[in-house]
C-alpha cells in the first residue's frame, strides 16, 4: 500500500511540475508579448487567453483524448493513457493561467518605466529581463496559480491518463476511485497528502517570493 | 564650435496629428539648453524624440553631424542620459539602481563600483547606497535618478522636468547641485521645465515651445525681454500686452498709441506699424498720485528716468508671497509687482488713486 501511495504521489508531483515548467516556458514569453507588444488583434488574443484561464479540465480532457485516441490525428504517437498525455493536458490547462497572469503582472508596471530603461541604454532583452525582475512577485504568483490549477484537477487526468494502476494513477484520480468504491479512509488519507503536497510546493515558491522581497533591500 | 545636435524641419505626429514642429534648433557641445513652455506644449515629445525613443515623421535630427536615422538605435541610446519627471527607480537597492545603466553596457564590475560610489558621494546619497530605492523620499529619489544618469558620462543629458514634483526647498537645493554638476562636468544638456526661474538658472539658451511649435530660441535675456509673439510674451511673464500702433519714431525712440494712451518705448520700428506693447509687472513703479498743489504747481514725482507716467486707480491687490500684484486701471489694466513693504508704505487699497511709471527701455514691442 505505502509504496503504491508513494508512486502515485511521485507521479502527481512529476506530471504537474513538468506541466507547470512547460507552461512557464510558453506563458512567460507569450504573456510578455501580449503585455508589451503592439500588434493587430492583441486585445482579442488577450481576451482569448483570459478565457483560457477558465478552461474546464474536462473539456481539455476531451480535446486531448480526441487528438491522441488511436484513430485520432496523433494516434500513431501512442500517447493516450500515458503520463505524457496527462502532461500535455495539464500544460494546456496551466499555460493560459501563466500567460494571462504574466500579461497582467507586466501591465501593472508603470508604462514609462520602459522608456526610462531604454533611456538608460537597455537593449530590448535587457529591458524585458529588468521588467520581469520588477514584476517578480506577481510572476511567482502566476507560477503558483499555474501549479495550483493542475495539481488539483482530476477530469483531464482521468480522461487522457485512464487512471491505470502503476502507470497513470495520480493522487486526484486515486481519490476519485477510492471514493467511488466507498473506501473513505484511503480517500481521506490521499486527500491530506494532496493538500500537503500543494502546500509544500506553494510554501517553497512563497519563500522564494518573500526572500526576494527582503534581499532586494540589500545590494 | 560644432553642434552636438542639430534639428532641421522636425515634425512628430501622433494619431495622424502633428504634435511637435521644430523648424530649426541646435545645441553646441557643452551648452545647456532650457526648453520651456506650458503643459502640453510638446516639451516631453521633443525630449523623447531627441532620446531616440519616439519616431519623427519629417525632418532630420543630426548628432555630431550624423543623421540619427543612420545611427544604430541602441548604440545611440547608450551615448545619452535620460532623467524623467518621475524618478522611476527599480525595485532594488540605491546602488543597483545607479549601476543599472553601466550593467546594460557591460562595464566591468570594479569600474561599476568605482563610478557608482563616486556619483553616490557627489550627489550626497552615499549613506543611502544599501537602501531600497522605493523607500526614499522624493528628493532622495531624484538625486539617485540624477546619479543614475551622470554615472553614464553621457554625451548628451536629457532632463524632463525632474524637479517639478518636489517641494520648494528640496527643489532649490537640487537645482543648485545640478547647476554645479553641469558646470563641473561640462556636459551638454537639454533641460525641460515649465518653471521660468529654473530656466533662467540653468539655461545658457532658452527655447520656447507653445502649442507644439518652437516659437523662439535665444539667450534668457533675449527671450525674457524680447519675446517674439504675444503667447511667448504671456508665458515668460509679460503681463501687460496691449495692441497699438507706432505714431512717432525718432532716434530709436517711438511713441505708441495703445490702450487710449501715448506710451514711449525704445524701438526702431517705423511709424504706422501695428505692434503689441509688452511690459513686465516688475518693471512698473507705483507711487502716490500726482495731485496738483493748491498754487497750481505740479508736485515732483520721485526722481527717475522713467519716461512713461500714468495716472489711475488701484483695481485689485493680490498678495503673492513676499510680493503684491497690483492691477492699476489707467484706461487699461496695468499690471505691477511690488514688495509688501512698498504696498504698506503707500497704504494701497482698492479704488485709491495712484501714479505708475516705467522706463521706455522696459517696454518691448512685438510687430504684428
């Protein structure tokens, strides 16, 4: 029992962290472009991303299932009911969250700061890097929100992962299974584990956030 | 001496409308140009265009003889320094804020430390170097902002109303320090302000922008005593502006019929010219009315070379700090600025008859 729980917990953490990191790699540049760039359709793109922040996980599960289904367009990749499929679905859920909150974080900065940085001789990359540093607190919050949206979701993981024991079972799908069987004891234990995990990851990010807040007072 | 920058026929558009038009303006190496004008006159637009941060739709800006358009954008921006109205400091220590521009330029670390420490001390903020920049007072923040620009040792320093949000004592100190720094470093600078005192203190030459157009460039004396049009005159503090006509001209002296009176002025304009008769309030003297004595003899007004002596009544008195603004109705409202002591000694009150005088050389005529 214990080794199985550890495995489920480990898979949950791996899948959700990987999905969050990929979301960050996609969402940070995209959110920056949406906040700072000037291009036609920018507003529409921004509202699409904001809508994406409320994307129901079951809808994402359905979409990814249809894509990865054996007879689907990406069926040959044989990814359905694998951890990779869960990572793909969770990335689709978390990426709009990270993108939208990144854009919001950068839009909160004084627009004249960009002019001032350019006036100090910053290249475009140096300017963006400096703006990210300026917005580091809300950006970390964006990351936390992204992680929070995937560690807790169950619909998509269930649909594209299949909740296969020793293969694709994660904490949330395991809780659904145990509850369905009326095994409330294990379900409660798994729930506490899930909460503890979410707490630990967020506590670590909060520590980084607040530590940054304090150390920036020093040179 | 060679021009550091030279503007020809510059036009900047925003939303299809021309917001800035500068026919010609150049600044020599080592010169401090004050750009003055009311709010919304296009001053900041001019500065941002010079900084290479706003595109221009027509004309040309040359920097050391080379058109700005032909220079690499980043390389050019790294030759200038920009200080904006708000300090816009980074959420970091004072030291790191001042070092930011040097780090952008990949200056070696020991040199960054040396230069930042020098400018921290030079601007009197060395004791604050570890402080979070966001926790500074307005004056301290603007000192850091100045240090951040000076540390770059730019070829051109652009300052956009850097002291306008500060209280008067802080502003005065900073202005004095900036004046000393500019002198010491010999930096070429363009300083934007809507404050005439700041322009007079810092500017070796003054450029006046009104309604998006450069109206006049000259030494402070030229701009303040000989404004080129009525709007410039009003902006630089000429408060009595009367339309009139030259009715007599003789050896550099003219008589202008204006406001129903014949007023003398020093000018070479010919008879028949329509003019604006301009007078600054501080050039007007007020003294007790010239009431004839009982024997019919006129009293002797205070000894003065003033050629213009007018009679009128006090229309209004408005205290302004240590001064009092007096409006004397002489057939037209004549504006005067006198000390509180003078106002008290003259026992000025609304409705009181008074005499006012001003020298012919104090009046300035603008041909229309």
